[in-house]
């Protein structure tokens, strides 16, 4: 299937009518809309009546991990990015620097501040590598993208012979990150195929934290990512087919902030085995 990217942001979808994670009808609390890509990352499209209150609390938490942790500074550098609490946008952001003889934290105006975006990669989903399901992640590496204005040296009052190194203060939780990527892939699959248009296998349980072998269905290529996508494409999600034994699988390829990065290397592309076409045999979940 083609890349959906920004086009899916403005498309309207019919109400789902039951929770896409647990199947509940919402009860007296009703059903809530579920953002296909988190609002905090610029997503505007929603699946109406698609999440019960209990499941929404869980998916809101993992969306928040991306918004307030992984991509927080990158979000702040995009002034038009959607947010539910615009008044909470900080006016300044601090960065930690190592100088020749000391360390120091400096404050910068938000949006012009230097920062790191650190993203993990750990190899393709285990099911695509014919590996056994495992609750542990395989060896991973962190891709670090540094953003700084050309006049940073001047702002730091560095002499021509002086240097300074910015220190990263970011910690990664692979499990929560993997579930958040899976949620984006799954919501896009529901939007593209329909909730009853494919078999979701373990996706709902994985997203809700009930299935522990996250890396068996969520992964990424371990090498350096390709160059960024075109500048007008904030995020991209595409689908392709794969085969596990005789089982056909649907694989989503998710690239958040697809237009960001260096000229040589953009953001990593994550692969999520979101399910299987209807009428195929079960894949082993372990």
C-alpha cells in the first residue's frame, strides 16, 4: 500500500463503534476518539468511538512518553505543532555543556535552543528473523541527532580556540517506546484496512502492556537511516507484505518526523508486524 503520511492527517473516518484494543462497547462511559498519530506529534486525524476509558488511559500514557520524553525538544522547535496546553510551553530550555575546565547549564529561548533527539534501533522484528519470542530486547544502539544554531559558539561566548560539548541527559525505555510505535502502526492499520479488515494478532495486548515480547513484533533496521523524506511530510506510515513460514503478514513502516535529520541520515524507520490478512493461519506468538 502507498505511504499514507500527511494525507491521513486530514481524512475523516467513520465511527468504529467499539474499542479497538479490548473490544468493549464503552459502557456508561462511552467510547472516545483515538488519534491515529498522537496530537502532541502533530496528528490531527482521529478514529471516532474507538477507545474505551480504560484503554485510553493506557494509550495516553504511551503517547505521552513520546511527547514529553523522546520528542519533547523536537516538538518545541516546531512552533505550529498541535498541543492541548499551549500555555504550558516553556519560554526557555536549558542545555548542559562541558567546557575545557568546567561544566555548566545554559538557558536558551525555546525554539532556538540546542538539543539532542535520541532514538533507539535494535534490528528487525524477531518474527521476520525467524527468532523465538523473547521478552528481552536484542542489543540496541542509540542514534543521536544534535540540533544547534550556527551562532551557538557566539552565544556561549567561546573564543576561536575554545570548544564545548553538549551532554545528553536522555534515558530510553525500549519497552514503552516500542509499544508507542506499535500503537501508531496499529491505529494506521485500522484506519487503512478497517478494524475487521485484518487480523491484529497480538497488537492490542502488546500496546496495552499485556504481551511482553515486544521486539518480536516491533523493530527497526540497525544500520544508519536513509536521508530525510520530503520537507512537507512530517510523518510517514506505509504498509508492505511479508511472509513468516506460510503465514502472510502485514508490516507497517513508521517514520516519525520523517523530514528531520541531517542531509545524509534522517530519522529511523520502524517496522511493526501489525497483523495478517484475513483467511490466513495464525502466526506463532509465543
